[in-house]
């Protein structure tokens, strides 16, 4: 299998978003905006969870691919790069998960 990364997918999404191709799902998602893209992200998250609970490995793989794709579309529409998210994760790696979660501001 050739090397493929989330960065590669992010670049493909950016390219297709600008294409205006009526046959491109990515271009259609960008044209419809954040509400539709976020809805699709949520649907794919639920489908991934259902596949995991059922123990359906093949479906977990397929739904996870859909989830990652739609997540990157939402990031792109929001103007957030994968690098931004990875930078946040990198900052968190030096702290325990419990300490990191406690450091977040709690809604009043």
C-alpha cells in the first residue's frame, strides 16, 4: 500500500473544495456550508460507534474513514488546519489526561 496520510487527504479536500465540480461530494459539502458538513460528521461518528459496539471490524474501518474525511471537511470549512489540531495534541502529551481535562475552564 502506498503511503497515505491525513495531510494528503487534507490537501485533496482543499483542492476539490475549490474545484466547483458538480460531481464532487467535497465541493457540494463546501457549497452547502458548515451545517451540512457538521451534520455529516455527527452521522459518521454515530455510525462508527455502532460498528464498534457491534464488533464489526470491517464496518469500523469503513466508517472511520468516512469519519476522518468529514472531520477534515469540517476543519477546512472552519479554517482550522490539521497542523493546528496536531499542535494542540502535542501540547497535551506532556500532561496526564486527568490533569489536562481539569485544566480546561468549566462552564459556570
